[in-house]
């Protein structure tokens, strides 16, 4: 059997410095425990082309190593994680070295290739230390530990000093200072401390300009400071004010430090070049880019903007050149941003894990247009379902409080998120598709919410995915009868339908909850996958029904393939609350309450023939119900036909998941102790289901199983 990855959906981890744009044109970003490699120009679209695995906890920071010599091409990427390790990667093959030494998570990493010392690596950790590493033979060893006492490292940056070629390490900690360390023999020693910021420094970057070095620092005080490091032939003595003559120009204060390299002293003057003000919130990241002798600086802030700064060719004064970002929505700004190697594109990663891409217009250098991007959930994905009519899209639901729809863009043959039907205020738990354009979802609340696709989604789905209108019967009906879109009032959780965008009711006729809406729906015709801003505000589905019946938070949902019956279950610690409710989707009334379990039902599944309902539970048992009435009947009569108990169940721990085979003759269950059990519907003695086969994955917890809806041969199926 040959398998290939068609689509990877992932959000960038919500930490600063967790994304970098390499000289190879690929973007590397932290995605949960892994590193995703993203090509922003894949077939004139975008795609995650591979993922790198080597950490066992959240990846906090990712850096592409610059100017790698040809002989050292095997290590070109470095990352740090909450597992306390720093990993050096070959970005094409995987892990090369794992650096262990910190007692807590690694929050900052930095690396540089030096002509004399080879590859130097710096790691900052939550254990209040910074460690410096170099290669010793075939291993990397820590040669110095900088004790921050109770301090915390927020940023690290290696710089190559002009003229001497020595290495300088800039380190920002929680004392609002930037400490400069220079190499002296086998150790790094403090050369200078840069004061000026009034809050924590969160970003550092450097670039050479002529014979000088420019160091930029960004802070939570919303300011960016530029520091110039200039070589000096000798140390100038500081003069008092009385020593200046009346006609002598006053120059900026310079602080001088010296570096000893191989018996030679090199002197450097340090001065404040400029202070950039323009952001209204914390500035998390900065990145220099130099193309065709033009120097630019990109800053990313929690105020929802990315700003490009550049010096005036005449006066040399730095000014704001371009500002891009998010408008509206419920986003919370940017954690970082990077230039592309050619400086013609920029990417930012947001507080909610979203990626934002802009390209410079070839005809107008000050115009930047949004690019096609990928994205994903930034918390655990808890449920998913395929489009029941041909599998044209996939619906996913997550603890990040969103429901998202992913589909293939027919023009580029790449997958993207095309809609976000629900942006909720509770963590999402489960979903069920009643038809292509109708879904039910459950969150950590007592209500089941039912949504209907709006007309604007149907139009864009058909346009982006190449679905013919005449072949989409439900879509044509929806275009005639349903709202254009939906919006969420500022004090509510329900997606309200929007029928006529132009007609807005008078303020005194609105309900108090709708007096001050935050989001307004605007119909959009898409010829490319939507951007994050459009997804958040303009792709909601209107809520058509709320289903009340459970006493605790909804935990599991399932629907028959024809969408007639919906089954729901909630969290439970007693038999009464562990009942399964069967809903008629025509009247939205409860038609049955099924009792079989004592604790929470963790998953429900209707068989493909719609006559059987399978339930698995926290009480380590399973049950199967059968509808004794015909499918054409107006009501249903599900009766318990088989059930295991604690003595007859193969599972000894909580059963997490279940699914049916395509022919409805077998079903499978998976549990916490790592067992996957195949059962036959035919019951044995005492009405107990028959276990046909058991797969024991020791040390694992099986949380999801699924049968393919077709067979390989007469006797084989995909599981």
C-alpha cells in the first residue's frame, strides 16, 4: 500500500520567535511538538511540504542558520522546546544533534557559523540560564553557562563584529537591559549593557552597514531602538563639557569597549542611532533585510500591525514606510514577522497561531497585497467529518473554540481552509454533519447548536472547488432560501443570519444585545482561498436551531447518513445523565432516550445502513441499538440489542473511540490501554457481541479509529 500526504493543516505555536524564513525560500515554523516546513510558492499557491519531528513537548522557538558554509550543509536549523532540549537539524533529513543540559524548557535559541570557532549555539531557558555550545569532535558540548540568577532570557542574537571578525552575543533579559557579551579566549565576557527601554526587551536583530554594525532592539514599551557599533583605531578619552570649544560640533555620546583576539586589541564605539515610535502595543519581533544596498526593518506588534521602517536616503532618518495588519475581528496581534530572502514578501504569525502573508506589488513598492496562505487549529482537534456528498471538504472542530472547513482549491490543486462556520466562546467538543450544508456541534455547554450554510458560502465553495451548480442540488435550494451570511452580536454567542446587507434596522428597533455589533458581514466573491481576516469575520454560518435536553456539557454527536436522526450524549456521572438522546431533525424534538451506560458516552456512531447505533463509554463498556422500524417510517424505535459489561468487555480502561465497517457487519473500538478490538454484530451466548480480533498497542492510548468506506479485497479492509 502506497500513501502520500495531500494536506497538512497546522497553526504556528503561540510563542515569539517561533517562525523563520530561510535562504532556501522555505518557511519554518513551530507546530505543536513538530516543525512545519511551508512553501509559500508551491504551484503558485502554498503548502506545508514536510514536517520535522524530534521534540517531545511544545516547540518554543525556531531559527534558520544563516550563511552556512558548503562543508557544513548538514546543520542548517535550530529549535528549542519545553522538553528542555535544543535540536540541531538537517532541514532535509531530520535531527542531527540533540543538546541536553537545561533543567526546564528552552525558550530561546541562536546559532552562527564562525570562521574560527565553527558553529556556535546559544540557548536560553526557563531555568534562568543561558548556555553556549560548540562542536567537540562528533558531539556538541556546553563550554559556558551564564547564570541569570532569577532572571529570564527573552531574546538572543549573535553578531559578527566588523574589522575583527569576532563574535558578539546580545542577550535581553527581564531587567530591561540588553547585555553585550564578546568572545575573549574560550569564554564570553560582558562588554557593555544597553539601557534605554522602560520595559522588557522582546526582540533583537543585527545587520552590517558599511564598516559598522546596526543592532535593533524592540520592547514591551512599544519603542524600537537602533544602536550603532563602529570600529575605532584607538580609545578616545572622554572629555568634560568645559573642554569643548565654542565652535565645535556636539556629537552623540559614545561608549567604547574593546575585544582581545589572538593578542590584538580591537576597539568599538557604541551609540544610539535612532528611536522608532509608531506602535501602540508590545513589539515582539524585529527583522532586518538588505537588498540592493537598501536597508529595511520589519517590526511586529501586539497592536495587530506589521511595520516596515527604512532610512531616508537624504537625511538618514528612519521613518515608517509601510504598515500592514489586521482590521477588526477578534485577533490579538502578532508574535513575530520575517522578510523573505529577496525582501519582496513578508509573513507574520499571530496570537491565535494564524499566518499572514503579503507580497510587494512590482509596479508600486509601497503597495503590499495579501497572499495565499495555509493555517490550522492552535489547540487540540477533537472531532472531524467528511462532506457526505463526495468528500469535497473536511470539517474539523477544536478546543480553540472554532469549527473550520478545509477543501481543495481546484485551480492550484492545493488544500486550504475555506470557511470558519463557528467561532465560539466555549471549547468545542464534537460535531455531526446532517447534510453537505447543515452541521450540528457541541461544546463545553449544555446546548447542541445546528448551523445552515449561507448562500455566500455555497457560491464560494462552488467557485473555489470547481463544483458544478447543476450537480449540487442542495446548493441551488440554499441559494434561493437561506441568508447571505451571518454575524455575531457583541454580547452573544449565536451566529445571527444576515439576509440583506444593505437594509439595517433602526437603532431603536434592535434588541439590546444587537445594539453594538462588533462584526458586520459583507458578501465576498472569492477567486482564491480566503485570508485570516476574511475567515474570522466573513465565513460564519447562521445558527438555525438550539437543542436543549442535556443537564451537562455535550460530549458526543452522531447523525444518520440521510440526516434524519441525530444522537447526542453529555458528560455524566450517573445513569440518568448518561442517556443518549435521539432527535428528529425535521421537528427538532426528542423522540427517544436510550439508557445503557453509567458514565459519559465518549463516542457515538451510526452504521452505514442507518439501522444500528453504537455507543462506547467511560464505564469501559459498549452498546449497540437497533431501529426496529423501517427507514421510511416517520419515527424510530431504537432498542438495545447487545452490550458488554465489565466482566465480558475486552477493554480494561476507558473506551475512547469506535467506528463501523462499510457493510455494517463489524465495528471496531479503541481504548486507553492500547487495545483495538474488532467485533461482529452477531451476538454470542447471552447476547454478548463477539470479539473477532484484538490489536494490542502496549504503552499507547488509542483515541481515534476509522474504517475505510470500501474494501481492498473480499476479505480485507482498511482500518
